C-alpha cells in the first residue's frame, strides 16, 4: 500500500509540474485518437444512415458483422495493420509503419464499426415520419444525411464518444504499428506499460491518471448526453 500512496503523490507532482514525457504522450494520444475518430465519423455516419434507411440482400449479415466488429481485439487489428504496413504489405511503399499515422489508421479501423453500428441504431429508432417527410420534400442526398444527423444527434454523439473512449485507451494497435518510439509514436497507454516495466512506477502512474481523467470526462459527457435523450 505504501508504494501506491507514495507513487500517487509523486505521480500527481509529475502531472502538476508538467513532466515533458508525460505531456508528450498525453498530447499525442489526444491528437491521434481525435484524428482517427474524426475520419471514422466522416466515413461512418453516411454508411450507418444508409444501412438504417435501406434494405438489400445480405443486409442483416452486414449489420450483424459490423456489430460483431465492435468487439474486435486491438491486438488483432494491430496484427492486420502491421501486415499491411510492413515492407511486404500492400501499403508498405507508403512507409507508414512506426509512425503516428499508422496508429491513426489502426484506430480508424477500430472505431469505424462502432460508429456505423451505433449510428444505425440511432437512425433506425427515429420516427418513420422523418424519412417519409424527407422523401416527400424531395431533398437531395446530402440534405437527407444532414437531417438524419440532426434528428439522431444524441445517439450519434454517444456513438462518437463511445468510439473515442475505446480508442484512447487501446494498447495493442499503438504498440504493434507505432513501436512506442520516444517523442514520435509513444502514447499514454504504451508509455504507461513501458515506464511501469522499467520500474518508473510514479511516471507510469501519472500517465495512467491522465488516461483515467480522460475516461472520466468522456463518461461524464456520455451520461449527460444520455440524460438529454431520456428527457426527450
């Protein structure tokens, strides 16, 4: 217990004093995850809306597969991305392996089925009259998408926040395709594991505390959004 108490005190001191290693990993985690979620949102919202408002052959299979992919192990995504980014992979010539953009792509793959599936559920639960009204007015495709997003904004917000929470704390992708390189690809999750393994318990705990703070903020926002949905 003493090591934990002493470690917490030192970790808090490192965070308050702005330890360069801690802040560098924190900033990289935030921008990498935010970029991945932004790209997944742009790609996932139209797909989720399309699946919710259209029926086609194997529709149920596609939806079920996407829902199953919400639980993809991060190490599996990391292995697939590593194979794609390695010299023998199809994206090898782009030399993305062990760069922040490799982590962005990996987290994009992790977040995409979450955003598609939850957007699908949010749009599908809308009043059928919303779709009927849009069709009656003859709105263009992009205007239809914006209308669905506006009407299902609370559910879509929860989808985005859920994907962010899943990605910002992941370890497998960042470690396998990022390589945990100092000042280049080191994130809070990989740095926490490495610093703790080196015996730098306080620094590892400091990074873990930042991850915990991010998770608490995201969950608090999700709770508030969910209350807004219930109140409606």
